[in-house]
């Protein structure tokens, strides 16, 4: 039970951390009067934290031969993180945190179903089933209820 409960607790905590991050970024945007500098600051602090974690864990820097073998598209994850942060900074003051995140989760769920079904970007294939579609539909219903 603990083998599953602990990772699920950490995943839920990661979700809460996203809410905190976006609320802080939206507040920083207001204080700086700049969405761009708010997003930049978020990434700069994040890079510093990852550097400190790498040093604390004594992670070796990947060799040039390893880096050169990584496909170009694999380096693009930060682009999507920047889209997430930028949209959160812009939209949370307009639509609210709950609406932003419920729509975010709905989009993640629908995207995850498509990625799983087709095995996009190398994820294991998990075909769409009736139960999974009902779960996604219930999530969309939750979106409507939260926004109501």
C-alpha cells in the first residue's frame, strides 16, 4: 500500500506546487508589471534549484557524446513549460486559479488519452477504452461545475 500511496501523495503535492507557482507568478507579474520578467524569474529560480539539486546528488554532467546522441526534439520540453508558465501568468488574473487549473487538468487528461492511445513521443500504448472515455467526460463535467 505504501509503495503506491507515497508516489500518489507526491504527485498530488506536485499538483499543489503548480497552483502555488502560478499564483506566485501572477502576483510577481503584477508587482513587476511584466509577464515576461515574471516568467523569466520563475525559470531562473527553477534553474538554480535544479543546479543545487544536481550538485547535492552529485549528478555527473552528461558527456558531449551522450548529448550529441539526443534527438533535437527531446530538448524542446522547456518550450512547453514556458507556454504553461506564460499562459498561467496571463490567464489566472482573468479567469481565476480554479478555472485555469481545472481546464489545464482537462486538457492534460484529453492529451494524455491521445498520447497513450497512439504511443506518441515514445510513451507506452494504452488504447482508449470506454471507462477511460467516461473518466475524461466526468472530468469535463467537473470543469463545467467549477466554472459555473
